[in-house]
C-alpha cells in the first residue's frame, strides 16, 4: 500500500485538521508541534488534500511503498536505465559459452567428443544448456561412443564447460585358466544355478553355508578325480537381512534441481520486486549481490542468483510403502549393491516416540553368492590315494 508522510506547517494548525475531517480525508498523526504537524495519508487521499485551497505549507517528507520506487526511478532515470542495461548485458555474457575443454591426453578422442557435443547443440558462443539438457547430452554421447567411453561428465565452470571422461579399457588379456572351485560367500537357500564349466555339487532349494562348494572344479569318474578345471558360473541364493531405521516423525527436504538464473530486483524495506523474472520458480535458494544501495532510504538494486529447489515434506508415521520402505531398501542396496532382488519383507518392530520412529524390517533377498577357491595347489594323485585308503 502506497502512502505519503507529510509535514504541514502554518498558523492555527487546528483549522487545517478540521478541514481534513470536513473533506473526509483519512490521516494518521505521527507528530505535532506548535505550528506544524506530521501526518501519513494514503495515495488517493493525498490528491484530495492538495485540492484544499489554504495558505499552509505542504512538504513531502517521505514516500512509502510503490510510490517510493516510482519516485526513485523518475529522479534517477539515467542511472536505472544504465543499471538495467548493464545487468542485461552481464546476464547475457554469463549465459554464453566461451570455451569447451575436453580433459584427455588423446587428441583424437578430444576431437571426437567435441564433434559429438557440437552435433548435440553445445558449441562455443552459443547459450548455455540446462541441467536436464546436459544429462540427456551425456546419455546420448555414452550411447553413441559406448565402445570407447565408460563415463562422461559435462561440468559448467563459469562461462566455460569442462568435459571429464573415463575411457573404456578393452580387455585383450587371455582368459585365465587356473583351476578353481565356486564356493558360497554367504549362508543362504539356493534359488538359481548358472553353471558353464565344472561339476555342480548343490541343487536348487538346498541350504548352504558360507564356504560350501557349489560348483566343483574337480572332475570325477567312478569315484576318482581325473582332472581339475576352472569352474565358471553364477550361483544365486535367498539370503536374510535385518535393516534398522531411526527416523523423525516429520521431515522437510529441499533438493536443488540444477536450474538457476540471475534476476534483477529492487528491494524496498523487506520487499523484493523482481524486474527481469518472467517465469518464477515455486521455490528457490537466493544469493543476493547488491549493485546499488541508497545512502538514506531503505532501497537497493540487487542481482539475485536464484537456484530452483524442490521441496518435500514427509510424514514417516504414515504410508510405510511410500515413505519408509524405500529408505530401508536404499540402505540395503548401499550395503549389498544394486544387483539384488528383494523377494519379501516384514516389519519386525515399530516404536513411535514423541519426535522419532524406530523400525526394524526383515528382508528376504536373492543375490549372487558366488565366490572362488583356488585349486592351483590341489594334488590329484594324493587326493585319490587318500580316497583309496579310506575305502580300504
């Protein structure tokens, strides 16, 4: 709401107050002296006040709200225009790509990646790309150059981009031939056996302990060991885990989306008026840089960097499937890796306190329990001799 703070001075000041009441002009008395008063009137009442024909002197002490902003712009038009043009030019420059650097010693690979980036729209003296466009670009290059690239990251550094990558190392080494057994690295219930070579010595639904042989590298004939080979394959089993979580009853999270922009704002008192923000973020984290600050009035012109954030409010006391189970699964995968299959889960314990919830969940998981035991030093003749002695 816009208003004026006025100083009215003259003789018989009470007469002027009576005129204000007579013409239904609302005002707020701020101060009073012998031959003057200081009042605050709204913008619409100020026009009516000026129509009163009197000999009293009317001075504007201060403007409040939008009036102050308009007055500031009117009295400093050249400065405001120059600031706006400067900010727009600065914003333009900071959103243009001036260099792209691929960090790798192989000049041929650098040229290949730079060509791919240019085809996808990232080139010098063009505008910067968004976070989502960057992610799509990384996926596209990895897909196209899958034979030579293992990983790629496009990082924005000021007005430049740095491309970091890891080259795919071709495995030209001959497959090892050292004989071995495949053994269980964990205790569990066998769910699947994928044997390529060796002798399978367990079966589906069998209970095995850590260290038990699953696929033997020892080949037998009529009870005797005739050779040793390198056992190849994978064995999967149902393994059991408990996951304990201690969570707040309610949780507020703010996550950056990667989108950001620079916005020119005029700040007055505690209000920020955006001038160049035509598509506002619903939630953002703001970093202000003051371009100009009035020495007397509470007004400033700022260049504000706005980083878009996505906010999430979670009530952990409700909706186990949506709120709690994903966290337990994430904790389990952090321990075991992503290459697991959750067969079932059951809540064993759940306790709610004043501000926290403690929960324990039992998981049945199918995972790869393949491990290896070398047969390099295994002596076939000695083992067969022991077997004969045992028989005799």
